[in-house]
C-alpha cells in the first residue's frame, strides 16, 4: 500500500505555514492515479494557499510497481551532492523481496527516467551502455556531459527497437537523438552477455547511471 503523512510546510514567499502531503511509498498498482502525479511532477509541488506561490519539493520516496516487479527509491542528494542512506539496511530489505529490480536514484528526473525504461520492458543497464555509444560518437566533442543524457522513448522500427535519448542542458532546453538498428540497443545487450554480466541482480539496491559503462566492460555490472 501507499503511505503518506502531512507536514506543515513554510512558504518561502509569504512565510505562512500550510499542510503539505509527503509520500513515503507509492504503490502504483493499488493507487494508479498516483503514477500520473509522479510522472507529471505534481506530487512533488507545494502550492501555497495563502499567496499562490508554487515550489518543487524533493524528498525521499519509494516507488513500487508490483506488476512489473521493480522498485525505485528516490533519495535526494544533499548540499554536497551525496545521498545519505544505510546500505546494509537497504540490502537487508532487498533480501525480503523476490525477483525485483531495485534501483536508487538521486533526482526526480532520474526517477521518471527509470519508470519510462522499465515500463518499456528494457534493461536500464543496456540503456546506459547505449548512451555511452551515442555520447562518444556524437556528443562528447560538443562538450555535453554524459549525465545530461536521458532515456526518452522506445518503439519498434523494422525488426529492432528504436531508442530516443534526450539531451538536457542546464537551461532546461533539450533535443532528441534516435539510436536504432542492430548496432543500437541490441548491441548494448550483447555487450552485457559478452562480458558475462549477470542477467539480473535481485539481492541489492543498485545505482545504474552514466558511470555504469566501466563496470559493464569489466563484467562487474
């Protein structure tokens, strides 16, 4: 089940305090309307009833999809860019689950990206490898950082899946690059098999992001 609590939140604009709902966990099978609010970001926006000011509010939340058997834990980074959590405690919890993909993400954009990937039935590890291919071939010379590349969409094109990647800039602009054909996503999946990366790992929480390439190349991913 989904769990939430009410807190008193001080409006940064008028300094008045009002009720704000914070979700500790979200089960989208039992509460499907919450998924829409996660994906459009409205679940994490404070609206001041006194002055009308709105502000995004990031907080730790567990996203649970029973049908597709995955969990994503959004734990926001602190002012030093670090996520604060107890690895032993999280992995003890993971061992109580059966056959789940378990991911840790540091931001709302990464939470939404993982949901997109898993709902498309794709392997997020292969997506990170594909990002590296595209980045090395087209984006590195443009000064674009690997961390600016996000999964956007997937659809079947001929016999192979076409993957759309979004490049987000600090100014909020974005553009789309499409990777398709045998040398796209299928090649990334093949690299996982070639390096004997385990098919899936269900026993601990993982951070699968733009740093994943090195692990995959060593067969440790």
